[in-house]
C-alpha cells in the first residue's frame, strides 16, 4: 500500500488575510476604420428600427379592430372549455378596449 503525500500549494508571498491587488482595466483603442464602420452600422440599424416602429404604429387602428372582433366572438361563439363544451363570455366580463396596444418586438 502506497502512502499518499499531502500536496501543499503555494499562494505566493501574500500574508494570510491580505487582499489581492485589483487590476486596472486595459484601455483599448479601435482603429479609425473600425470606428467608422461601427458608426455606419449603428446608423443603419437605427434606420431599420425606425421603419419597423412606423409600420407597427400604423397597424394600431387595425389591431383595435381585431380586439373588438375578438371580444364579439367571445360573446357570441364563446371559447372551448373542454372537448366539445363551449362557454360564452358575458359582456361584463369583457375588459375595456385599450386606446393603444403596445407591441414588443
């Protein structure tokens, strides 16, 4: 049977309880060509984003119409509770139609 030796790892010349030194962040400068590319890319992404927001806001009136139609369907046809069982929703259970629907994309 072999006897195992205890391995002791040296932690350097630190005193017990001493704090390790904090390293300072390295400042990195990008080349000018990279900076120009990033600015162009950010501008292009913002332009695309503004177009999407414009399209989504233009759909708001349609969305309100869709919500009203959905509420009407809930009151006339109802929804499936289980298998072939349907439940109609009473008008007082329907929430008010929102003025604006926030779309997260």
